C-alpha cells in the first residue's frame, strides 16, 4: 500500500546518501549520523500564520534525508573549519556540491539557492557547529506547497544537533530555521512549515497558535477517511514576491485599524474602517480574519468527529483563497472542482502558499481511487497523487 511505499522510499534515499557519502568522503570516518525531516500538508488555516492566527497542518511521509559525519582532520592532523555538502537532488540545479568555511557564512548569490538554506541554518544554529561532510536527498517535491524548504532546513538543523550533541527545544529549532529562511532565502515566511516539520506527530494533525506557539494534537487516524494530496505540477510563483506583498497588505490593514495583527481584528472592525482601506487590501484582510475563525471551527469539528463540517470549512477556505486572497490559479481550481464533484469527497482546497503546487482533499477511503481516476480524466495537466497519513516530525534515523 501507499504507506509502505513511503517507508521504502525513505530507506532507498537513506542508502543512496550513505553510499554516496562513502564514495565521496571516504570510508575511514567516525560514526555516520542519519536524520530526516518531513514535508507537510496544511489542512486549513492558510496565509494566517504571519497574522498570528491558527493553522492545522500535519507532517507527511515525504522526507529530506541527510547523512553525514564530522569533517576529518587535515594532513597535518589539524582540525579545519571546512564543511562539504553534496545534494543528490538533480532538481536543485547543477551546483550539487558545495564547500564552505565555518568562518565565512555569508549569504551566497541566488544561483546557488539551496546552498543558502544550508549555510543559513548553520549560521542560525543555537550552539557551536563542528566542521562536517554531508549528503542530502529529498522526495518532497520542490516548490509544490508541501514545504520542501522547511524540510531541508529542519533536516539540516536536526543533523547539526546530533553531530554536536547540542539539542534545541523543538520550538527554538523551528524559530531558528525560520530565521534562516528570512535572512538567507529572503522569504518572509510564517512559522507553520518549520514548526510542523519539527513537531509533527504520527496519526495527528497539529493545531498551532502562531502567536503563543502553543500547539494541540488532533487525532486523524480513522481508516475510513483519507487525506489525498494532489500535485498540480505547476508553479507560477515568481520568487515569493506575491507572498511578500500579501503579507504586507495584511500588516498594513492591521496598522490602519490600530491593532497588533489581523488576529485582533474582527469583521466588524474591518467594516467600520472600510473607507480607510483600499478594496484589494480589504479582501485580503477579510480572508485572513475569516480563515482564522474557520480554522478554530474546523478544529472543534475535528474534535467532535464532525468530518462533514470540517470538509465544508475546507471548501470555504479554498473559495476565500481564490476569490479574496487571490493566491489560487486555474490548475488548482480545476483540481478542487474535479475532487468536489467526485463521490465521497468531504472537502477540497489548495494547500500552502498557492500559485500552483498542491491541493488537499478529505475523502472517504472507499472513494480515493474514484477521485484519482476523475483527475486523470479531466485535469488538463499531469497530476501526481499522495495518500498521506500524519507522521512524526524530524528525527535521527540511525
Ligand atoms: C508558505 C509559508 F512558508 C508559510 O509560513 C505559510 O504562510 C504558507 O505559505 C501559507 O499558509 O508555506
């Protein structure tokens, strides 16, 4: 079944990293450290983490794997400060081998973008980093809204923790990785992705309060209900500029209203200030305010096992992202429509930042194949499918 397919893939990627490590960096090495960090799918609560709102993601069994060890002493038996990292991801571009000095952790130019994720995490590690060599492989599809960047950052951080035996709290780990993304990848992301990649729990979604960082587990392990992730395999986002502008619009509205963030603004407040806010920003804020409420409602529904209400809220979330926040696209809308018209579907929406990437559909397990067949028949592009159970956050494997 699909779950054993995921663990097979994890094991294959782990072996591939180990083999490459031994080939590239030699055999006489200290203990090898192997870690993994998962991608995620967000069930509801989109574009609200940076508004201090609530999100409800789960970690999914697609992982970034890192295998590595301390960098060896040099020929004169001195310890140096060099790190070497090899990525087995062809999709990360042709610069798949990097070397950097721990004394020179400046941000690299854009053409070496994946390098920045690594160096950014090293620079933001809560402790002293030892020189190391490492190999990376990931099966979180890149730029698909499943949080491949956070998986890479959190995997790197987890590797450094195990290498140096200096462990951060899971919350600090997420915050440090987020800082790395802000400073080294120039994406002003919220905390959701790093948080769930670090804290994910098997069989549970996590309701995260993005203001207090408190989180609560919500069991999601009914075998009759499946979470189906569908990748549109398109990505229209231009370097995160749309993301930054949405974030700014939200912040501007709360400033005009005189509140700390949209978490503190009600629809009534927004209506009362209508004359002082341009129409587009009004719609952006309306999405965020209603989405925060929907996420709270959805978590209550999940707690009460009211999966019908949960699905309806997912549908409303998508419509709001499409019509008011304008972060969907034709491909995502089409996948959502096809799913909604299939039997057994409780709710379907885009997930993640948007402008391409994936949808998430809550569907009766008996109808998963029907949805997949309908998408294959009616979607104009070529979609990929993942049936996901919530899995554990980042951890050492060996
Ligand atoms: C991206 C960001 F990284 C998250 O912080 C979040 O804002 C998400 O888009 C939208 O909900 O994944």
